[in-house]
């Protein structure tokens, strides 16, 4: 080293610190890069992304090479610092050696560790992709040493019964993690699109029992009614698919598609025998069927309506394709919730609600946060909370929402008033 000037040694030391910082930044960026974004770039054919993905597929070799290079450079920096100090202050000045060691330690910490890693963590993709080319060469250069070190490490981990996974790019993601990923993307997605994605994720844990139309609200045809009554009900119905029953509503014998009966309506008298012939076979499903599975079954069976039954085979209600789609994209109706027959907004900010209103509908349409559990309707939630059938004028609070019972009928809450504005004041 006596042949080199002090200026050359200082420049060499600076270059060593820069390369050491490169290894530190590369390590951090490789570990911090967004794997989903990386996979997207790979599918688009980005060469740097493909190389980066290959390096990350062999994490042990990648980290081994980075750490080996970083360690060699840090040791070289310390050794070169000692040479510079000896050249400047002589061999007998131990204080200068101590100060020089402290200075190079601080320089490595700031210039080669903290600053590069902060930059790499903030701009992982910008650092990782171009770094992959040099790292690929370094891995080949250090392959013999790294292979031996990696084999020793693997042996020690095997003795300690510690399993390792070198490729994290194909890790499975559960529903909660996927939901968190969508929530974290709020700065990149419109609010409406984010809500649709969240609803789609939730289809797996929502059952048809949560969104079905209850039996007492089903519009159905009694096949034993007079032909004139059948004709009038068909003409005035609001749906294209109608369940058809005999004797009792729970005894469903088929489903009528309105467009198939149009030719029969042109006759003077409706032919009930022909009406029976055009009925579709009823499609029954258990009440605990997940919505996502039911959506797939609708697609496979090319149908849009299914009848929901409990474990004893009793009819509970029906669910349609539209019910499931509304869980994803929201209601198709153009009428505002406040103008709907089930929701009436008062001047004081309170809401008059029918007891049969679905809790999920109330939460979705009115922005409420009523608890969802065993109860599916507002009436069920109130009865579950009170453990009794309330009288008109009874007041209670559920989930910070003050509720007043306005009308009861047939052992059920018919109309209730809820005060969402007061709940917002309490929560704030």
C-alpha cells in the first residue's frame, strides 16, 4: 500500500463504502418489494422483473451472496482505514487508531447501512429491479463459498427442526389477508370499486340465509285458485319468476317463468293444465349455502331462482341471482332508500323502519352498523336483544343506536324508529 498516495486510498475507501451501501440497499429492496406488483410485471414480460423473481426464488443464495459481499467490503473498509491512520499518524499512536475505528464505524453505519436501507425501503421497486443484474453476477461469483455456507446453515436448521421456505412468491393468501390487501389499496382504487371487491371477498362467508327473501314476503301462485284469479295475479305480478304452490305456500310444485305463459294469457280462459306443463322444476338449497357457491350453482344450472329450506325441509324463503349480485354491486333500483316503502326519513334525522327489514339491507343502504349475527331482520334483532316481545312505546339501544318501538302486530315489531344521528354523536 506504500505505493499508493493518501488521496488514492481515500478514494478507494469511498468506493468501498458506496459498494457496501449498494449491497445494503439491494438486500432491503429485495425483501421489501411488492410481490404482487412484481408478479404483475413478470406477466407483462419485464426482463428486470423476471430476473428479480428468479433471484427471490433462491433466497438463501441471494442473501448469502449479499451478506458475503457486504461483509468483505466492511472488513476491507476497516483495514483500509487502519492503513490510512498508520500512514498519517505513525505506528505508535494508539489514540489515532481508536478514533479512526470509531469514524469508519460511524461512516459504515450512516453511509453504507442506514441511508441506503431507508432509500431502498422507500423505493424498493426502483432499487431492486436494476440491482438484480449486478446481484446475478455476484451470486455466480460467490457461488462456491455461498454454497458451502448455505449447506452448513441448512444442516444446522435441520438439526433444530426449523423449516424454511425460499420462495415466497407463491404463498397462499387467506380471505382476511386478501381483505386487508383491498383495504390497503384505498389510495389506488375508487371507493366504489373497493367496496365491490370487499363485497366479493365476503361472499365466501355470507350464506343465502343472510340475503334471502323470507317466506312471508314471497309472491307466489296458488295453482288451485280460480283461473280468473290466476290470470289477474300473473298480469299484476312484479317478477318474471314466480313460485307455484298447492294448498299451502310451503308446498312448492314448480316455478313459473312469465314469458312462457304469455301465449296462454291470450286465450279466453286460462288453461290450468297447460300451466302445470310449463312449470320449471323447483330448485331447493340448504339455508347455510355460501353465496359464492350458490352463485356458481346458478351459473352451472342456468337458473336464477332457488328456494331455501332448513334442515327439516321447511321452506324459509327464496334467493335469486339478483340478490347475490346486489351484495356485490349494490341495489339496482333507482329509488333512494329514504323514498322506499321500508325506509322513511323524518325531519329530526330519525328513520322509520319496518320490522321485517333485513339488517344487511339497512347497513348497506343507510350506512348503519347494526350487529349481524343470528338475527337477520330488525324485528329479530330487537327480540333477540330484549328476549321478549315489546309493546309500542318501548325504547332500547342496540350498538349505540337508540331505537323506539312504534307499532307491534302479530307478536312482532311492525314499525320502529331509529336515531342514527345520535349514534354518530355518541361514537364521536
